[in-house]
C-alpha cells in the first residue's frame, strides 16, 4: 500500500466517522426527551437550564452529560450491546448485579443485612405489641426466598438463608414460623421477573393454610392471559429473551369473592387484565401493591378470618388463601404506616400471617 492510498483511506475513515457523529448529533437534537425509562424503572435526566452560575461552577456540564447519556437515541440497543459484550464476550458473570443462569434472570442480594433484618423485626414487633398482644389472634410468619436461594452458590454469592430464618424467628418469638422454601423450586419463578408463577404456588399456599388450620381449595382453572410476559428483570437486564406464558387461577369460590380496595374506596376485580399492558404486568394480581385490600368469601365454610402483612408477592398468594377463609385482609406497610393501622383494621381473633420475600426483609427500609 503506497502513501497516497493510505492517506486516502485515512481521509475516508475520518469522513465516515464525521458523518456518523454528525447524524447521531442531529438525532440527539431532534429526539424528544423521555421522562421515564420503563426498562430501568427510573426517571431520566432532563435538559438542564443554562445559567452563568451553573456554567462557572461546572454543574451545567455535569448535568448535561447525564442528560446526554440518558436521552441518547437507541439507548436500549446500546444497553443490550453492553450486556452482551460483558457477559458473552468478556465472560463476566453479572451485569450491574444482575445475571442469567439456566435461562433465569436473577439479581444479587448479598450479604445478609443485619440492620435491615433488625429494622423489619422491630417494625413487626411494633405491630404485635400495639395491635395483637392483647387479642386472641394466632400469629404466623413465612419467608419467600428469592432466586438466589436456588442458584449455584459457587458461581453466584448469596447469604445463608437459614441464618435469615433464625434471625427472623429470634426477632419474632410471638410468631410461629411456617417453612415454604422446600415447597418451591426455581421453575416456580418467572424467568424474567422476581415473582412466582401463581399456578405453581398452590402447594406452598396449601401448606400455609394447613399450618394455620385452614382448608384451602386445591382445584383451580388455569386461565392464560398472555404468552409474551416479560417481567421487570427483562427490561433491567437489557438482553433480548423470549416471552413467557402467564396465567391466573380461578374457580367458583374465587369468582364469587368480593374484593375491596380501601386505598381508593372502590370495589375491584381479583385480577386486573388491563395491567398486562402496563410497565409491570405482574400488577394484574389484585391490582398490584395497594395499601389495604379486603377479600370476602361468601362461600366459606368457616367464619375464620386472615390478616396478611405482605409485599407484592402476597398478591398472587391471597386469592388461593381466600378460598379457606371468610375474609382476608391484606396490609402493605410499605404504603400504610404501622402507627395508623388501628384506624383501618380491627384486630381480634384472626389468623395473622407476616408473609414477606427475602429481598424485602434484606432491604426493609421501605417498611413504614
């Protein structure tokens, strides 16, 4: 290759790079700013206001850099390319704490946060001391493990779940622990979401009912609502994956239940099919994380009632548990502060179940 040919190729390379840069700059300028990232479930940086002070102290350039990165055209494609390069080319096991193992996306949650466990047990203890201690309520506690519990510990670090159980039991001596971890497997979870598949948790729900002295229905119709479910992990991870089938369970008992949303003062359906088109389709179950919901079962063969203190996982367990009780009350103290419960819930001789995922217990700052 002579000098002129090398020079020509060098000029062409510069021109091509310049054209790409110019076109991309135009796209950046013309592209409307998006307020939210559905994939990352966070607000995106907006174009900063120009001021003399912001330019002098450097805040403008810092904010503009964040804005340019967040609003870049094709950002989701670039994110997917980054994940592919890190996990496939560079053989990195995780991408920003998320990893793919045997077709399931999981999120690292390590190590065990002792302060978070203490905060959770103190919050539950407040509820017991102020609302349950002087009643005839029967109190239970159960923990829903995350996917890390079932993954290979050598490759992906996770804390000792037995230690979590011990700490929770020590902090909740007033509650009987119900173990459902051996009633679940990795296949019971959605591949692209943190949650369990409702059609796969009948055994775990039945075990909860048996331990609380309730007889639940075990015969349900599985109704498919989509074959293209993609959960929150799919969007956060960034790699393309096939959708999954999604079902809800029903029978004549569930269909005749009355469900009331006390947060918005309205009667609702057990399953909200409109949520399938939302950013989080799992909110189909009991309309998502509402602060206070009651389910009344007119076909119950008992007058027993159940109060469930829960996180989002409880939305798929509750319809199954409702088949064995006259009334089920779901309380989410991430939205309804514990010190206000007495204004909304009457505590007497109910079964009371603290049903929480390990991920919420290990990150319990959301409990109020």
